[in-house]
C-alpha cells in the first residue's frame, strides 16, 4: 500500500498496455501501487480470457506473471490508478467512494481490437479505502470468478475473471481468512457513480469560480463530466462520435446506456439472477454486470427473494431490479444534465423523455425473452404475457425456477409429468398446459435458452468452502459445468438439481 513505483515486468502481450482513462480524466485517476503479496499462488487462471487478451497462460504462471496478477510487478509503461467515483448506496448518496481496494492496471486490446481494462481487486488499501483494510478473501474473489463466468456463458454481458491469486496474507473478517487478488477484465470500469463524482467536481469548481468572481455561477460546469462522457462515447459507443452537435451526442450516450441497462436487467430477470447490491457505483456505462458481492440465483421462483444480509428493506429484491435500474439511470441523467441543455428545466425534460424509453425497452426484452423460454417466440406479446403471468401464479413460492423451464421443455415433447408434479394446483396447470401446447412450443429452441446448469447457491458455497480450505477440485468441476450451461451432460446430474431441502433460506454476506 504505497504510492512508490512497483517493480516492472515485461510479459508478452502487455507492450501496448495503455492509460486512456487516466489521460482522459486524471481527476478520477489516482496513481497508486499494489500492496506487497507475501507468497502469491495462483488459484484459478482463465486461459480463454488470457488468450483473448494476447497473454500467454504459461507466462502468467511464472513469478513475473503472478506479480502482474497481484499488481506488484506491472509493465514498464503502466500507470496503475485507483479510480474515483461516488454512488447512491441503498438510496443514500456517498460522494466519495472510489477503488478502496482495487487498481486499474491499464487498458489492453483484445483480439477483436476492443479496449479492455485490466483491473485488480483486493490489491491493498488506497486513499479511497476509508475504514477498509484494502484486502479481499479467497472465497469472495472465487465467487466473483465463478458467478461472472457463469453469466458470461449464459450470454449475459459481464466483466470477466482472468485469475484469482492467493496472496499468502491473512485477511481479518469474523474469522481469519486467506487473502486473494482477483484480476478481472472489463470493457471499462466506468460507472454511473463515476459520472456522479465528475458532476460533483464540476459543481465544486463552479461554486469556487462563482465565489471568486463574486458573481453567481451559471451552473453550466461540465468540464470533467464532458471529458468523461467523451471518453465513454469513444470506448463504448464510438458510432456516436460522428454526431456533430454536442447536446445530441450526449443525449445519444444517455439513450445508449438506457438501452444497454434495459437489456442487461431483462437478461438477469430471465435467468433468475439477483445482483444483490445495485448501488449506482455498481452500474456500468457499458451495460456489463459488475461487482459480484452478495449475488445469487433464484432457487424457488419468488419476486420478493432477497439473499443479501445487508439488504434489510428488500430494496434489491429479485422483482425490484427493473425499477431500481430505472432509478439508477435517473441518477445518471442528473449527472449529465449540464451536457443536455444549458437551461436546467429543458435539460430535465430531455432527460425524462429519454429515460421514458427504459420501460418500453425492458418490457420488449423481457417479453421476447419469456416467449423464447416458453418456446413460443412466434406468438403475440399479449398471448405470451398472459401465459407468463399465469405460469408465475402457478409456480410462485413452489417450483425451482431454472429446472422448471427445463421440465417445460420435456412437457413440450409430450412428457408433462415433471412440470405437473411440481405445482400444487394441478387442475390449473392442466388448463395452462392445454393453452400453451395449442401454440406448439418448440422444445429444442427452449433448451437453447433455458439453462440446465446455473451457479446454484449450495454448489457455490460448497466449492468456496473447499477452496478456502485449500481444495480447488469442487470449484474447478463447478466451473466446467457452468461453461456449457445449456448442454445437459451425463455425470453432472447433481449440478442440475435444486438446493437440498435442508439448505434453507440462503443468505449472502457482503463480508467481501
Ligand atoms: P462494493 O460493495 O464492493 O461495491 O464496494 C463499495 C465501496 O467500498 C467501494 O468504494 C470499495 O472500494 C469499498 N470497499 C469494499 N471493501 C473494502 C475493503 N476491504 N477495503 C477498502 N475498501 C473497500
Ligand atoms: Mg462496487
């Protein structure tokens, strides 16, 4: 934990490591260096992600490679930074969050030519750490690895895990735990909270210049926000660069984020994923899922499901995720207001109009996704919505969400027993199944969108407990199963089964 220069490394594939973010918005980029790791040991390496970045897995396993993965040896030209951001946490505004225990090492090109952040989590205290120790434990970092990879293989936009490396340090939580650093890759780490932080900086400098000149500030501000928005456009929505007029370009950026987030949250809802901590600092501009803390997949279908121990009010319950996303986007709109129009009232009108697109786009993504899950992509949205609502009435509080849709796949092939046996209202199911079957559901298409294997809570817990005790076998087997989630395989039956009855109501802890 220091701001002295780290040792350097010159691994292949890192020659073009850049610092575009730090150059574009230095106000949000604090040069910093990782803490020493006493005895780095690789626990998990994602060779496919490494390959995508042009990194050599064999080299990443060497001392120099491990140094890169824990941040103690960075490329000669790298400028690692801790990123500044703000955020609404459970609805309350925290003006100074930032990477308290993370570093952006820099940006790399992937094989497709896109820029990808290489980022470390658990790399020691930074000036943003507040009361935190800057560290992370093996369990939560492996959880992020396994769950983020599961989402990726389900086709859901997400940050990717490159590696988890045990540091050899002990992390003090309720009990002493082995420490680790997660190396992750993202199309960027720009968050709604980054814009909130930038806006606050602009407002502060507005006030200062207003006070100095003795005049009222015009409130236009917008320099840091503007640079951040330009950076976001060039990274994520380059097709917008050519929009000549400023307000239109920034409005297009906002609309693009609204669309990306509407699509993302619909994908979560369709697979039963509960993010758990949808604070605005955990919402990306790219539309990738980020910051896996107390996340979990639904077992039994119930929109009120909350897993996180700290979410006492159920703010981030499964069924609340779409309206919470809309709320978070409203916070982004507020930060962008000075870029949308010089007159605040007009800017608010413009922002509200654009935000209005969220519900429509979410509804469309959800509706078409649900019809696909039911094998009736060809039917009208209203027909699909009625069938979906009635099905949810039948299974709510009763059936395991994921395996029920696979059971419906068997029902579409004529074998109704599994789906019928899992609901209490058998007559209701029969009536529903008659309506649904008359639409000739496509069973093969259903199996392509309804996963067999998800990162089930009891399997994740089992894998992490073993890994924390030093045995990675269960973690590796789980990752293998989740790498092909739609493809039912002999020998993996237990990975497809709902949690055992004794598993009870599951709670995830933020003790990350
Ligand atoms: P998260 O809940 O992981 O999204 O983190 C929320 C904020 O708390 C971020 O600013 C993190 O950097 C910070 N944070 C979380 N855990 C720690 C820790 N152990 N040490 C320092 N900062 C932390
Ligand atoms: Mg976070």
